C-alpha cells in the first residue's frame, strides 16, 4: 500500500530554517504530483506548495521566496526547504501524493517561536 512518511519538523526561532522530507513507498513515485499542505490549530488544511511529475512548482503567495519544494525521484522523496520562518508558519505539515487518487502522510509539526 502507499505510505508517505514525513520528517524534519521541530521548534525553530523566527527567521530560522527547517527542511522537511517526505519519503514515499508503494507507488510509482516519479509519476505522482507531490504537495505539501499545512494545518494550524482551528484552521483548515491549506496548500503550501506542489511539484508536478515534470518538476513544475507552485507556491502559496505567503511562502513565495521563502519556501522551496523539490523532489528526488531516485530516493522517492519530496522536500520542503523553509527559510525565514515566521510564527504564522506554525502548523502541522502534511505531504500528499496525487495521480487520480490522493494519498496523505501522517504529518510533522513545525513550531516557530522565540
């Protein structure tokens, strides 16, 4: 079955950086579009960034210039490099794989606080 496992979350000060990883198994990884979503307490889940199987990327406006999504199809892994983090980036971050069906990981917590 499809499994997506996120890692790399944690506590960071404002202005700091984190790199999230999401390792996929049970799927033909290079044929899937991969996305990062986040959900803050009391809010809905929102799309942060995605990358197509061809490598095209899109970003939520508030993270443009600060976050970078990338993928390594040999390692079946998608990454989210997050720089210049702000307290409003605090959320649980989820990766997702989509090709018709949509699969979710279990999430990793990111907390930005001094």
